C-alpha cells in the first residue's frame, strides 16, 4: 500500500478531522474515499440511472426538433 504526505493548513486539517470523525472513519480512510469519489473517470450510478427519464427533453429520440430554432453560422478553422 502506498503512502503519501499531505501538507494542510490548520483550518483544512480541522475539516478533515471533523469529517473523518463524523463518518466514523480514520483520516486516512476518509481521504482515500474522497479521492476515489472525485478522481473517478466514470459517471456515478445515480447519474446513469437518470438517462432517458426526462420525457419532455427536446432532444429525445423521436421528438421533433423543429421548435429549437435555427443554428447560428459557425466559424471555420
């Protein structure tokens, strides 16, 4: 298992201490959980479950896009 050193100001250290204690975790485990949560490269399952749930979303398959208006001219490269 790898180890890292973090340099935190006093206020940030206090936040880590409070949050870890509130979640009943060690500071190391709490920080690791936060890193996994925010450094992941995939959508959370809660977001994936929302796919297709908005019946009135105008770009849904089969919906008319006629009321979206006309596109603006694009700049060339």
